[in-house]
């Protein structure tokens, strides 16, 4: 992973014991489902539903960690921790930072083109 990449594919593959097919499945599921999860989280933040914020942020945190998107996972964790502490203002502030990371991850996924790290092609 270089400094501009948002996804640490090697780390994800370590967790998956090198299973490329499983990584591809996780990536496809992530691309399909994460926009809805982020919209749900935004709605919970807008309505102030602390319990739902905590659960949604936790789900996003785990999904992004499985993909190897560590910074995105960390930002979701910050939202979750704010919700656990009952600090809605802090959760909303962390969401703003989270969205920036989320957009970087989604852009990287959209422009991935199936590059093979072993060959760089």
C-alpha cells in the first residue's frame, strides 16, 4: 500500500488467509452495500438516534476493516465511540471527517480496474 491508497489489500488478504476470491466477494458486497449503510448512518445522525448511530457505525467499521480500509474503519470507530458516550455533536463532527475518507475509498474502488499487486498490472 502506498501513501495514496486507502485500501491495504495485503492486510485484508492476510486476514483472509490469502483467499483472493473471498476478497473479491467482500469488495463487491462492500461496493453494493456501503452507500446504503452510510446513508442510514447519516439519517440516524440527523434524527439523533444514538443507539442506531452506534450500531450503524460499528457495522461500517467492521466492513471497512475487512476490506483493508483502515482509515475509514478508524473514522467509523470514532463515530461509534462518540455515540457510546452519548455525544451526538462529537459523532456528527466525526461523521464529517468520515465522509471524506469514505469518498476516497469509493473513488479508489471505482478506479481500481482490477490491478494485480503481484504484477502491478
